[in-house]
C-alpha cells in the first residue's frame, strides 16, 4: 500500500472526508492545510490573520506562507507509517518544494462536476472546535446544527457561500489543475470519480492505493 499520498481535486470533491477515512482505517497521518490555516486564523496568530484575508475571498494563500507551514509540519512528524496531504500542494511551485522534502508515492485525483461541487459546498456545515464536516443532505448531524463528535454548534464557513465557491473553483482551475499533468508525467497520478456514497467512493480510493 502506498505510504505518501497527495489528495487532489477541486473544493468539495471529498478530499477531507476520504482523507479522514483513510486515516481511521489505515493509520495514515493526515495533514490538512485547510485545518491548519483555519486553526491559525481562530487563534488570531499573525500568520493566521494574514492567511484569513485570502481564504475569505476564496483566493489561494501565498506559496511562501503555505510552504513554510508545511515544512515545519513535516519536520515535526518524526517516524510515521504513512502521510496524506490534503490541500497541499496546490501549485507546481508547492509540488516542487514538497518533492525536496519527501518522496510522493501517489497523487489521487477526485474528479467531480462543478454543479455537484457547488451543491456540496453551499450545503456544507463545519464544526469550529473539532473540524468535523457535515452535509445537510448527504451527511447531516444526528441533531440539527450540532456536531456529533463534540456537541459544538455547527456553522457555514465564509468560503462556502455560493459567490466564494464559484471563485474558489475558478482559482482551482487556474492554479491547481496543472498539478494533474505534473504528477501524470511522473507516473504518480490516479483519477477516481468522486460520485456516489462515501462508502462507494472509499472503495474506489482503497483500490487505488494497492
């Protein structure tokens, strides 16, 4: 089974859900730049506040900030059995920087149509405390508006409004799509259709890891 995995795909494609499932099932360490950035923003650190300005607009956080954040995280890992990168790299420059730090075994691309992505994201709700993610249609919490895991009140992220979602998809097409070609040329890419139930998609993901 592959030990170092990059999850590719547009916002709302299910990278976080599948990454968390892989972590639970197989013990991967999941590194989510989104979670790290939102935590820094909540804590009000200078880095977090600067990053939040970009995130609230649906724009990419500058490469130098993200690369430094991820380098620090990789250095702090020590010896682990496997790592999943969720939300990093997002540009070719970031991919080059990651390649200097660690050998990538697989770039797994979750492919989903834009109309489905808009529905998923605008109907998504998040937990501010434990970062659990729900969907009002596909994966609702047991109690409306309350996190199943920690009982915190759920909220809609600023970057999950329709206007920001559409901008995020445009940014993805312009900046992150080249990564598909980048990893394809290196023989590292596998694409999975991210449509179906969470279990159905996970079955496809699991096969890609073997």
